[in-house]
C-alpha cells in the first residue's frame, strides 16, 4: 500500500509457511488486477493455487489460537476465502469460458466461508465492546455485529468498525485482522456479484447466491477506516464503485455526503501511506469526477511513480490521455496513449483507435493532410489487434464497436482517404460512451457541441443521425438548455426495423437515446417525471442484447434504485 514492494519481500523472506505464500500471492493479485496483463494474470493464478493448497493443508492441522475469539483455523479460513476470490477474479479475466465457469464455483466456496465466519461471530457475541488490543494495535477501532436487514441475508453480519474509546473487551491483533478480512472479503464478493453482467448474474443465481449491493457497500464502509490493508482495500472498493457510478450514471441520488466521507478517508489513507502512487492516482481521479478536471490533471502530472510500478504509470498515462481528450488537448492525448500502447497489452486496438481519433480532430481543425495520414496509419493498425483480448471468452465490447466503425468508414471513404469517410466525430463518440461530459464544465460542453455537430464529407445515415442527436441531448442537458433539448426529443425515436437496411448499423444508439431521454427528464424535472422516466428506462431494459451491456446494466440498476427510493 505504500509502494514498498522491495521491503515487503525482505520481510517475507524471514518466513516459510502458508501465510508467506498467501501474502506473495495476494501481492501479485493486487499488481495483476491493476495492470490486467495476461502474463501477470496467469502467473498470479499459479501463485494463488499454490498458496491455496498450502493453506488448506495447514487448516487440516490448525488449532484455535490462544485467547482467540474465533474457532480453529479462522485466520487460515479467511485467507483461503481471499485466495478463492482471487482465483475467481483471474478466471473471469481469462480468455477461457471453462475457466470463467470454474470461477463461479470458487466464488461459491468463498461465499460459504465468509457466510460461516459471519454466522460464527453472531453466535459468539463479538459485539461493540470488542476491539483490538490498544498496546498492539492502536486506534484499530471497535468491532460490532449487526444482523443484516436483507431477507436473503438475514443471518449475515454487518461489521462496523468504530472508535474503541470506553470499550472493555479486547480482540487480539490476529482476531482483529481476521474480522476486518471477513467483512472486506464478503463486501468485495457481494459487490463483484452485483456488478456482473445480467447473463452472468442469472447463472450465479441458479447456483444459489446473488450479490447484494447495499449489503456489500455497508460492509465496505464499515471496514474502510481500519488502519490496515483490509481497510485500504475496503476503501479502494468504495472508490471504485462510487467512481463508476459517478462517471457512468446520470440518474443518481444525492451522494454529496458519501463523496465527502470518501474524500476524508482518502486524505487519511494518503497520510498513512505517503509514499503510495496508487492513492495519489486515486486522488487525481476523484478530483476529475467532482468536476475539477484541471486540478485532477495537475495532480496526475505531478506524480512520479517508482520504476517498479509500471502498472500505476500505465494507469496514470491512460487517465491523463482521457483527461486531455476531455479538455481537447489532442496532441498531449496522443502522446499519452502512445505511452500506454507501448507499455500495456490490455487493448492495443482501442489505444490505436484513440490515437487515430485524436488525429481526426487535428485534421478537422487544421485541414493538414499530415494529420489525416497519421489518423489513417493508426486506424489501419487497430483491426489487427482487435479480438485478441477476451473476457469470459467474449471480445471486449469496445473492440467490437471500433471494428464496425472502421469497416463503415472504409465503405464511405473519399479520394482513398479514410478520414473523409467519417461522419460523426469518433472521439466525441468515445466521450459519450465513457460519459466524459460529466467531467466537462460549461465552456468545454459548448466546445464539445461544436465538434458533435460538425459534419464530415459523408452524409449521415439514420444511425449516425441518432448517435449525433443522443450526444447533443446529453450536452444540452449538461448545459441546462431545456428548450433545445426538448426540440431534439421531438425528433422521435428509432426502432430496430428502421436500421435493418443499414450495413453494420449502430444499434446501441437506440437504447442509448432511450436512456438519454430519461436522463433529460430527471435533470429537468426530478421526481415530478418519475413515471415517464421509468417508462423510458424500461424500454432500455427490454431492448434486448445491447453492445455495451455492462455499462447499461450499471446505469439502469442505479436509475431504478434512485426512482424506487422516491416511493
């Protein structure tokens, strides 16, 4: 957590047991989860499997620790749960459907471990009077158990770690860590399940368990302040969740209070781990999400990640690339995406597409043929890399999207120049898909509107018209230009049937426009238009297979929960 990887390895050299193996495997998992490199994921899987076998062997011989509040081998059980969760993650990130299916059963085992540990804590009255020994674990906080109000989890405990002042009983540091690991592990597991694409969620429900997002968030909030790695990981889970909701979703409840709590916890964590690049990266992201794009850029630019943290540096360059796109600094964005492409294999097709799209804007701004040539160079490179990266046996949705776009432009190219076959600005489409509008101030939104409405040399097909209208509606909503937005909505809605004659049609734009209509009504009317908003959201839900299914699922889930909370 403090970028002291060499020091941690030196400490671990002094041990040779299951705990050492688990620590090395989990360290590798954290690094692999950040970098998402195939080779690192496979190496991590081997380490996790070895550590799991060793822990299970030692668990068979384990006895309860002296003065422990837990049963035999609880400290090993919770580690086994973490290793199983890690193996499930690596399985889902693999390019193999069989490996992904095996991950379901690993998650089931993990679920059972955390369930049993929580039930044990209820039975043995680990309550508000229990805390970590102050002379060994200062400020570790109080642990108390509260039964879940969820009907499906009525026997599960929510652990809430609070200040220990005035408490009487004590937990040993090991028990305290076991409790923190239980709640953070269960919280992460529930959050991962609840965030699965609908098709996967249905499979998981068949084998007996569902993710409970509210329970997961409650667990992660309760452990996030703990001054150990489990608290840090709990905070990271919260930041990831609220960051995704804040970035993607437009129909959301007021999260001002949560945002301030997260900011305070992040400040505290940065003070605890002053050498950590990860937390500084997170600070830059949070600043952007809260609307201060230029301060976020300044924070990211000032970072100096250590040489051995290439994953953090790749993320920094990636985030800066998108930040420069958001502020229309095309050449700076190109420089960063080139660095990302050189050092990261996650989606070289996307990186080439992003670079080419930036050059399209430079070409349109200047009419300089050199920029058109560079755009075509990078666009031509993208298809060869598309489809190589798979998750659960499927191509990345963004790569399916960009392959289709490039094919369409090729059929409409003018004078053998690909960029002249482009209708809607490709980088503005990327801004729309990633909802970068939310990071733009009023001036940036007005400039974006000019780029969205700018016509290419090819006339718009019906799907291009709809995509352009959807982006315009989103920007007018951001600008609170209700009359202009209303006029866009009067254009009507498209159907699958209307797009049947269009080769490689942008079908995703149909449910996207449904959602944008709902988001406009929410921004303008709030709860007054709840019934009409729900109607548009239901149209999105029933549209069928959508290209960006996972993004839509997050948007819909958050929107429906926001509306349900009004009643």
